[in-house]
C-alpha cells in the first residue's frame, strides 16, 4: 500500500496492491471515495488537482477520476508502453504522461485524444 497526501488537514489518498485507490476523510474517520474496477494491474503513477485524480497502471490505461462523484470521468487509452508519470494541468483540461519507452503524451481530458512526442533519450519521470 502506498500513502499519498492530498490535504493532510482534511484527507489523504492511498493506492493498494489490488488496483484500488481510496480517499480518506480525517475528521469523519471514514473513506470518502473508493476507486476500483478499471485498472487490471498495479498502479504506477497518479496526480491530483482540485476535483480530479489521474491514475496510471501497468495495464497501460490512464484513468481520470472525479473526486466529487467518486466515479471515473475518462479512460485514456493509447499509451504504447507502461505510463510511469502523469500530471494534470491546473485547469484540469489537459494531462501529460510519460512512459517506459521514453514517450511523452499530452491528453485532452474531455475527448481522450492525445499528441505524442518522441525522441527523449531516457525515461520520462
């Protein structure tokens, strides 16, 4: 299990070995969201902004989740290799990802379309 902070005064985020993620509310002493059922392999990266969390996994999927509804917003498919980093833009409209084959993608969160940038000499982190 990995533990990641969101806002440790209010809540925190965990990713488990069984492809699930949770947001726990500290004051309420309960989980706010359980994200599961989309990833079929280990979660390799995540990023969060105000209302969205993006997760990437060895299954080569990137999933954008809505923190308010606790549901998936979009599944981004098309990565050629396992994504190892993801980063949501502050306006939550774009997502950047990097994979083990040195590719960088810029994704439109609403449409799922991407642009790929090749030519990096090393792993993108």
